[in-house]
């Protein structure tokens, strides 16, 4: 799943009526093999796209792309995207790190899927060029139920990471702290 935070705004995990998100919904979807969704939130346009390639013993391979753009002119605010992988207690998950910092994949086992790997490719800019600026951190934690994921991320947020885009001033941003978690859990 995906959560997002525009700095100075609220942590978002869902889009629902009366929560301040101006527009959201599926633009295209065949109910099975592909879909395109758009969320508009205070000048931010988040677009999620998925496609399924049938095959294998468990239904096929899925690819998912997230695009974030700002509407209008002016400097874009810092944006944190929180991708998460969770099980409902049936299965295991293990982070796979690249260079000790970037979460490159999550390897796991689940009764329905067997062994699987979810790979996170590095972000790219418009036109497919490499990342111009990105910072990474991750949190691996237990949570007493999937309904508490937003609370877990909110409790783990720390404004201690530093964002240093080339040729621009350093700025602090919100990331998750590995020492975060829900109180008493």
C-alpha cells in the first residue's frame, strides 16, 4: 500500500469523502488485469497504475507505478511517500537492503503465494531519467492489526532526516524511525 505526507499537511492513507482530498477515483480499470487511479490532494496529483502479467502457479506478476506531480507553478513542497508491505500474521517478511540504506525489496513467504519478492526500483524523474533527488529510510515493525498501520507510521515519524538536492539548500523532512512503534506494542 501507499501513504503520503506533504510537509505541512496531514499523513494520508486513504481518500474518503469529507477528508479534504479534492478528487480521487479510478480513471480506468478492468477489474482484473490493469487499473489507473488518480488522487488530487492540495495541489498534489498522485497517480497509481498497475498491470498484471498472467502466469505462474499463483496468478502472475504484478507491476505498480506511482507518479507524483504538483499542479500549478512555484516550488514543490517536500513529499514523503510511504510504501508498505504487511501480512495479516500468516507469513513472513524480510527487508532486502541496497547499500545498507535503500529498501530494494521485501522477500516473503505466504501460505497462498509461497515464496515471493516485492522489488522497489529506484525512483526516476520525468522521461525515465534517474533520480535527481531522493532520500530513503525504512521501518520494520510488528503491528497488532492491519487497521493500525496508519497509527504505526504516524507514531514513527521523525523530522530528523536531511534532504540535500543538488544545488539546493538542505532541508529537514519527515521519515520513519526504526525506533518508532506503537506504545506498549
